[in-house]
């Protein structure tokens, strides 16, 4: 008897873990999809900022505006010939194109990630079903409760993520490393702001999914609790009669 209870407890615990992992990865898949679909927008923002006259002048230590004015009258000088390639060279030196290509290469795994989440949720629900003594009602209650908690935690996490990212980037260790970069720190700060703002926008999609799942699981859980309460009440009344 004691062994049976232990096995049921372990089965429900393991099932809840797989279920929570599946839901977490499912919500994460929307973040990944959002990032992959908008990475070109990040590239455009970085390109516009990094190739602005102000940034290029600061990085290369020359006044780009003066060179452009000079090129209007003397287009054959070396500086004018180099100016056309300056933007592309700057992007290559800072790895912007490589970074975007690297991120986009992960798009092939989005579908596989969602298939994995489905498998984890099904297996998790099955173990909970075994641990609940093959009670469908108890399984639904446990699944909805675990799903509600997992989704709620994900909702809170994605809500706080932009602030956590800013705090991490503003930490003394990170700031010290950024200041050691060959790129001027003022330029690095602009890049970090663009990236943080971009990440903040990508958080919206997984946050919405987490909110929806929290509400859905909460409604199911409350519905099961109400059903159990009414059922137990009817049983007690029948016994009294």
C-alpha cells in the first residue's frame, strides 16, 4: 500500500515536471518565432545607427560630413573612393551580418521545438493520469493546476525580462568589458539600447500566450473544483436521506 502511494506520487511528480517543461518550451517557441521573424528589423535598426554620419565619424576619428562635402568637388581623392565601402566595412568588422545570419539559421528548429512541447505535454499528462489512479477528473484538475502555475510564472518572467536584461547589461562587470572594447563606449551604449528595445518588443508575443494559457488553465481548474464541490455535496445529501 505504501509502495503504491509512493509510485503514484512519483508518477504525478514526474508527469508535472514534463508538463511544466512542455508548456515552458511551448511559450518559449513563440519568443523564438518572434525573434526570427523580426531579426531583419533589428539588422536595419543597427545598420541605420552604426552607419550614421555621427557614429562613423566617432569610430574612425574623421568628420564624415567634411569628407562628403570635399567629395562633391574632388571625387577622385582616396577618402572619397573609400567612403562608399566604409559602411560595409564597418558592418563586417562589427559582425552585424554574421550575427543576423547566425540567428536566422535557427529558424529550422522552430517546428521541431513545438513538436517536442506537444510530446512532453502528452507524456506528462499520461504520467499524471497513472499517478491519479486512472481518474480522468483528478488528471484534469492536476494538469490544469500545474499548467496554470507554469503559465503564471512564465507570464511574470517575460514581464520582468526587459528589466532583468537592462540590469544585466548595466552590471559593473559587463560595463567594464564594454568599455574595453575598441568601439567607442558611446556607440556601444547606442547598440545596447537598440537591442534591449528590440528584445522588449519580442517579449509581447510569449507574454500574451502566457496570459491566455494562465486564464484557460485557471478556468478549467476552477470548473473542476466547482464540479467536485457540487458532486460531493450531492453525495452527502444522498447519504443523509
